[in-house]
C-alpha cells in the first residue's frame, strides 16, 4: 500500500513547485539548484541536466537573460506518496514568455506537463529528485 502524505508534506511539495516557477519568473533562477537533490536530473528544458551543479549552472544562465520575461502558471497539481520520504507528481504548466521591451502576448507560449519525483532530504526539506518537462501544445 502506498504511504499517504501528511498535510505538511503536501504543502511543502506544493511550495517547492511554486518556488521553482517564482525563481525563474523573477530573475532569481541562479538559486534554482537549492531546490534539487545533489543527484537530481532535469529533462526537457534544453539539453539534459544531471546533478545539482548542472542544474544550478543552467539557472545562472537563465538569470543572465535579463530581456526575457516569463510567467509560469501552474495548475492540475497531483501529488502521490511513494514512501514516507518520496513522492511523485504531475503539474500542468502554461508558459507566457516575452523577449524585449513592452508587454508580451496574452497568448501562451507553451502548454506543458511536468512529471516530477520528490525526495525528503535528511534536513527535512523536500526537493526535486527529477523533473521531466513534456510539451503538449506550442505556437506553430
């Protein structure tokens, strides 16, 4: 039988998901490595990134893109316990993106889905062990 997540763990994972988007959207993606386990992997966002250091390097590159504005609107969040210290989840992402000055389009740039694995670390913090982004709809 699958373990159930207590409300505190569920809230911590939901906060992790939202913090990931917030850091990117607010020019602080250079801190994104903090949200991942040391052996984590990030797939579907450009070349595969394996390990916290590779993910942190990608975050620093993204933070340097000062002309890019984005908003990650996340919905349909489903989190399922696998064990007391691991869980998996799915998140639908509607991404708005604009490069340059002025307002961007109100039409989504992409609609994607994250398939996530989460791990509760010895310090008690939930982190991403894996994020896989799949594009569902994109601009033609």
